[in-house]
């Protein structure tokens, strides 16, 4: 019906009484309400919801749409390589990576108060929803207390004295960071100021988040509480900078997850999930393979400028699985697990040259970009996360197990070499041509092969343990053959050289943990005392050559005792190097390998025992009935 306003005729003259007007308006308002509500309740209304909901209220749902390289900087590429533990970096590009402690009873009391308070918070926040992660249930499913019977204190007096020395080193490093660089990402100990860097996208406090679990397990409770307070009041996740997806995940997300699982503090869980959500847009590519750089504020992502043809890096997109599975566990949001399982699905589908995984993959086409294979930088932690994904799943993730052992067979067939002097090493592979070089980063592989020895073919168990021991021995030789007894960034096995850096650009040491990491794993697997002796040699070398007046610093040349320091106390020195040394000199029940796996930044994450959690839930339900 069309109403025309005629000259000289009022609205009341159109036959609409007041009651009719009211009924018409009531009908119209009901129609509008019904249509508006449909936007929220119809199953395919996600895009329409975005019209009305703020960005923070929308749950990310896209799995594979390409956002493209949407910024000028992204198109140009980032020239500065990450100072990551994983991708290889030149010394220049890196910008350079407890005496008088409390009585043990005081430490136990202080820590027990923290745990008691966190349990109260946890119990008040959980239980109403059976789908919500229960911290108390999780703790009941551990075989051993996280900190062991007596905080892992060894009975042997000499070993305990060495452990206390490592604890003092941590306190010294932390105290100087707090004094001169508090809130910055890392300490510059020579100039006594802080370093921010450009790989964390505006996030601050990398050393704080990286140190949370180390401080806690060492019983440095005053320091831990200072770190926790900073996270509570000053860790701002609303940055608008350009971050390394890999580094933010392993250091910040991993550090926060670990701190939560050790303490039960909801603060850490909430921060981890909030940050994890900010990483999801990096996966918005045609293949679902994430790009390496993301703006945490806008969600824009792109590939590193130095990566071949805009490719993503194997060690970066392959080093997300442990943390993302735990993000799903804590948030009950399957999107995190879906993202990393999509990566695995694609890798299983594409052809691998000689069974090997090259280091560069296009996130657009899903094809390899170069046939460069390395167990060191650019590739390393991908393999680590395969075996650890299997172990973390309580040995139920058969796909990860198959991928790991198939890859290890290809590595043995193509990369594992024996030098004329009898040293076993991992060469690099460039389209079928071997480069007889092994990086310090590749020295983690001794420990990796060791922890996976029990789960391959039974007849190969001893073979894998022997291989792990041989590689760890080779890496130890790279330390002993230097003047400082610290290992170079890379060492070679050609032109008569063995386990020695032949290039000036490879001679630096930036407080890296990988060799000590393998010592720790091999000690726990074999209890051969040589691994503790080798670890103590590293402690003495660190004290002599890397300890300066206001912290610890890397050095530019391990082959001269007239050391030149790089003026950088890397956050991973606090998170990894000192933690692995402390564990090496502790009893095995401190963060038992029966209950925990360590992410690639040495943050302990618990094995997920779904059968235990489900049985626990069933028992609770039965009891309530």
C-alpha cells in the first residue's frame, strides 16, 4: 500500500487511528528485532557479525585465505635476520644473541605459599564448566611433583655445590638485568643499559618472560615474584610492531604457558591465550602455512626479506605445535590445533627430495623453494617438535612419530657423516651436494635423538643412543678444541679441519645452550658422569670468559683468550643455558622427563594425559551423583 499525502489532508484523515498507529509501529519494531537477531543466530552469519561486533569480540575462523603482503615494508622485505636460537645469523646481524641464597626451608615455604594461593584462585575459576581446563586435575595426572621430592637437590655434595654455582650465576645475571635493563628485552652488560631489538614487535621484557620458570625452579622466589608483578602490570600485548612469529611463540607464549603449568597462576594462562590469538592472522595464506613476520596490532603478515622468493622457514612454521596444542588445551578453542595440524597435513602431502625436508617453502603455492637441508639453523627445531609432539601426546600422536622416524632415516642416509678422525657429524645438503659444516645450533640433535631412542624400532634403540652419544661427543670436541673451551657458531670437517671454525665469521659464541642441552639429556638417559664433567667445564669457561662486571656477554672469537665481548646478555642464556646446567646438576625428578617436554626455548610443557583427565572427570561426576 502506498500512502500519498494529499493537499489539505492530515495524517489523521487517512483512516489511521491512534490505536492503529501503535499496532503498526509495534509490528514494525518486532520485524526489525527479528531480522537483527537473525544476524547472530543463523549458522552462516559470521561476516555479518563483523559489521556489529568489535575486532576483539570476533573469534578468528579463517583457515586459509590469503591476506597477501599488505605493507610496503612487507613487499620490500626485512633485511635484518632474526637473532633466533634457530635460523642461522651472522654475528653482525645478531646485534649480538647467587651467592648467599635463602635457606632451603625458606624457599620451600615461600614456594608453597605461592602454590597455595594459586590453587585457591584456580579452584574458584574452574569446575563450573566441564570443558574448562582444570589445573587441579592436571596436577593429579602428573607422575611426580614438578619440582621433585627435594627440589631436585642431589645427594652428592660436589654436584650440589656445582648446582648452587649455577644458581648464583642466574641470580647474578638477573640482578644486573633488573638493575640496568628492567623492562627492556635484554641487557647490554658492558654499557649497562637495555636492548629492545626489533624481532618482538614492540613487546618488551623478553628476559623477564623467558626467566619466569628458571627463577621458579631454582627457588629464587623474590626474583620470580618481581617478574610476575611485571607481567601483571607492565606486559602490554597491544603492541603495533612487526614481530617474528617464531620468536614470540617460543619465548613469550612458551614462557607464559610454562609459568602457568608450574604455578597455577591464571595471569600467565590468560596472557598466553591472548597473545596466541594475536598470532593467528599469520596463518591467513592460501596454504595455511604462516608467514614469518606479523604485526601484532593489525594482523598483517609477510615473509622475511632475506627468505628466498617470499618463502616461510621450516624451523619457524614447524616450531609451533607444542605451544599451539596447549593453547587449545587451555582455551578449549580448537583453532590452534587446527592451524598446526594443517601444516602437518600439507607437509605429508608434498614430495620430499630423498625423504628430506628443505628449509624454504612457499606459503602461497605450498612448494619447496630451494633444496637446502640443514639440521642446524633454518631446519633444526622442526625435527625436535616432531618427536616432542609424540612424547607430549602421551605417545598417542602416531602421525608425528612416523614423520620423525622417517625423517631421521633420511637424515642418517644423506647427512650423517664420519670424519677421518672418527667424529660423527651432521653435514648440510644443498641439492645433493654436501657441505661438511655443522652449526652450534645442530648440536641439540644429540639430545633429540637420545630422547627418541626408546620409541623407534626396538632393535634400533641402542643404535640411536650410540648415534646421540657420538654427535654429543663431536659437539664437545668443538668446545675443547678452542682456546676458551667454548664452541664456535659453526665448525667444519673439510680441508683437514675437524670440529673447528675455519672462517672468521663463524668464531663467535653468543651464550648458546645447544651443546649443554644435549649434555643434560644424555646425562638423564645414561647417567654417564662425563656429561656432568663436560657441563662443569662449560660453567668454568662461561665464568672465565663471558662473565663481566655487570652480567654475562657473548664473545667474538672463541680461539683467543684475549676475548672481545659482544655486549649482549641474550634472554635465552637465562631461559636455556643456565636452566639446562641447573637440571644437569639436579636429580632426575626435577621436571621429570616422564611428565614434561621442553619447548625449543627450554620452557617445560606437560605431557597431555587425556585418558587420566577423562577418568578423573568421570570419577568426579560419579561422586557428585
